[in-house]
């Protein structure tokens, strides 16, 4: 089991930037794919970005391509989501998740953080 704790959310104006951080503890961090999900108010949770256990492959949902960047630091057991050019529609609770290496990047996640709120004002 992997324990995940997100931080870095907040209120930002449209066009601004935020960097989310996810700290992992528990079982070996390096063998998991890591993902960021978000759930806007009144909507279903959706995958935003994912990174493989080695860090050599990343995937993004189309709506954030070119604006968001996922990265991980296995030495510190952290994964990050750099969010630039934020839009009002990016407003959501953002969750960090861990899943088995080799699983599809959109699914299969078994460990979740508690979430961090991101609010983008227009």
C-alpha cells in the first residue's frame, strides 16, 4: 500500500500557474505509475496526466496538453504537476494516485490521496 498526500493547491487568476506536489510513503515508490486526476464541482473525476515508474513516458488529457507538465523525483518520493496558463475550467479538486507499472495510464490506480483544491478565477 502506498500513502499519498497532495499539496500546493490554492486560488489563482486565469493565466497564472500552480505547482502541485504529491508525497508518497509506504511501499516502494519507484515501481508504480503515478497519475493526477481532477474532479470539478458536480462532475465526474477524470484523469489529467500520468507518468511511468521510470519517468520516461508521460501522458496527458487533451485539454491540458501544452499547459501541464507531470514529473517525478524518485529520490524524494514525490510527483509533481506544474500547471501553467490556467483556465477557469481547470477549477477542481486534484488527486494524486498510484497504480501498477504496465497498466493503462487512464485506469488501474489503487492508491489515492485526499485531494487538494485548485480554484481559477476568471
